[in-house]
C-alpha cells in the first residue's frame, strides 16, 4: 500500500509536468472550473514553409542529396516556449533547438548516399504540435524503380537559357531535384509546384547567362540522375550555321541519309526534334554522337522501308546554341508502287518441323511477286510466285542441330524497288 506522503509527491510531479514555461519565466497551468481566471496555456504551434505545397498536418520541404543547412518559418500562437526535435538521426534542429514565440527554425540534414528518404521535425508548443515533413532524394533507385532523364545532357548558348527535362519513372517511384547552387537552377513546372515528383514528370532547368568569354560545364541532379549542361561563352555568340541539303529524297526501300552541319569551330549545335506526321519509329539517328556536336559535323540518319502507297516526310530541327539559330532539314521518302503483306506474319515450330501455308496480298492487284526462303531448312513447296493475291506453301525440316533456330519466308516484288513482306519461322531445339 502506498503512503499518504508518496501520493502527495505524485500529485506534485503531475502538476509540474502539465505546466508550461512562458517568456516572462512564470508558470501557467490549464484552467479548471475551480479557477476560471487562471492564465491560458500555450496554444497551437505550427511550422510553415510558404514556398512549398502544404499537406495535411503540416508543410513539406525538399532537400537535395548533398544535405546541408536549411530553415523554415515557425509560428507559435502565444508568447510561449517551444522545442523542436527530429524522428531521424540524419535530420536535426540546429542548436539550441528551442525558443520563445514565432521565428525561424534552422535545421541540418546529412548527405544521402542511398535511396530517397523521409523524416519530420516536430514543434512542441501546446496542442496540436506542428510538423515539418522533410523529403530527401537519393542517388540510389528504390527497389523496382529506375529513372531516366530526357535529355540526359544539354548544350546551350551564352544567353539565359531555360529548357524542360522529362523524368521517366514507373508509377509510385518518387524523385526530387536540385541545381548546382550557382548558375544552374531547377524548378518545378507551373502546374506542378512541388519540388519532387512521382512517376513520369517534367522539370524546368534554367541556365544563367554566361558573361565570360569561354564556355563552361556543370550539372544538376534530378531523380538521382546527373543532367550534364554545357554552355557557350560570349566569344561564340556570333556563330553562323547552315544545313545541307535542305531537302533530299530517299526511295521506298529506305536506307541511310546524311545532313551536313556547317559552322565554325567551337560553335555547338544539337538535334532538338524529329518531326513526322506519325510517331517517328521509322526514323533512326544512326550514331548517338550525331545528335549533337561542336563545329562542322554530319548527322547520320537511317529510314525504314515505306510499305505504303503514300509518300512521307521527316524534318530535323537543329538548334545552333550560339546565335539562337533554328534550322530545318527535310528528308522525303517515296511511296511504294506495290505493297505486299502476308498472313500470318510468323509461326512457331516443334523440333519435328512440318508443312504450313500463308496467304499473300499485293496492292494494287496488278503487282507480281515471288516467295523465297533465307534458310536451307525452309523450302517452298507451292505458290512460289503470283500476281495479286495468292497462297504460299512451305516446309520446315526437323531440327537436329541441338539449338533453336529461326528464318524467314520473304515475299518481294519482281522489280526489287519496293519493301518486302516477311513471315518469321522459329523452331525449337531437341
């Protein structure tokens, strides 16, 4: 059984815990029906960061992977003492971590060498407590998350240069960004005010004017990926550019083409867009180096065959980074005079092989064709040629090689000037 003296000590301790220290050094206790004139206790405390989006229960603020010292506005209703602490070892208020009344809360975050992480600072000053949620990006992708920047690098002129960067990431994969703290800044787009994203997103990179004569290089970190930035100096501001030829033609079979960039040494340029009437899946920049360059250069391009009766055109938009030059070069691809299709377009075979058929369609109906095999173990049994529609029968020999194999039955025009149609044959091993 507890003594009367022990009970009295417990009551005194409870009263001490419930009291609050105010600025004048006096103690205040919650009012009770027995003492309606007692001074009011300290009321709500909160932390606000007006620049960033507000979430339920407090505000959110991002920090880069390098960490550092930061601050946030602090509002306390009532001239009372407050204390702030963190729920993570990598995040802590700057000493002394306490104060009286509204002001500024300074805090420090350690650098992050792993995946993105979150923590929170809590302000204790009455009820409810204020909360500042902190989100820090990391250079290591979270499990199941992979991030890609498009473009991963950019060359710009000496002038003030804003440009967009797309972040490609699976849904549910968070990311954040930061500039280099000097002449490269990164900020969210107007319709996405938060300094981080989830899944696919877009950020705006702003490169400050370079007033020096020489070029400079730098980087920004977006979604844990490095965005390389190269900027011209004022010495290259008068660069002149030209593309040749302005228009060229290529046949329906497709193939390679070149666009020559003429400019002086040290004048940088890059392909900014590939413009077609439909998705440009049939246009390929042969060499990734061809996408950008400095001084005279060549852009190597390959076009797939045009298996359609309509002509198509691709335009390259090339930007000269010095002098704000924007140039276009067009490549026109002729239409096919005969279009061939086969059905089905593929077949899978067991080790034993066998015999099968496929239908051929040629448009217009006056177009003639022949069927051939590109593998000795696939033979044409019937329908090796025809005009308009037809049926091709072929045989697949047993596979005794011990390895899977594949080949094609090819239907092509007699002139050889139009794209062929192909039936893919895949055979399993023993």
